[in-house]
C-alpha cells in the first residue's frame, strides 16, 4: 500500500505538467491561425495598394478616397495632380489619397480597364 502511494505521488507532477501544457495548447494554436487569417492577407493588400500607387501614370483615371474622380495630369514622387470636371479644375493630392484606378492609360494613349483596390465596399445612392 505504501509503495502504491509513492508511485502515484511520483507520477502526479508529470500529469500536472502535461495538463498545464494541454490547457495552453489552444492559445498556442491561435497565433498561427491569426497570422494566416488576418496579418498575412492584410500585408498582401497593403503591398498591392502600394504597387498600384507607385505605378500611377499621366492619363490614368482615378478615384480618391474622398470620392473625387479625375484624370492624372502630373505625377511627382509623393503627390499627383488630377484634373476634374468639364472646367478642368486641377487638384493636388498625395498618392496615399488615391483609392482606385478606374482606367489605366496605355503607352499608345488608349485606355483600358483595371482592377480596383479599395478598403471597403461602398454603397451608392442608386441602390
């Protein structure tokens, strides 16, 4: 009887350590899940947006994050000048204010549609 008690006492710390590790296992598994479901897609989106903003060219039709639609007439390192409306008003914007490129100008001067990079879907008044 005494020997059985000693064997059980010697095995108890191992079971306790294993139980503690098993209780932290779900928290340990959450780290890679958050990485693949949240952090990695966000970094990919940021990379695509930065690439879009760095490839802006004269003649591209853009939409700013404020909703202003215009055509780029000048591109500098950290800002662009767009021309809006029929009265050809020119407005200076930072490149970070460009939300999407509606039509991309080709080298031949022709326009072609491109994909949009936006932060969130927006609702229009027509819906």
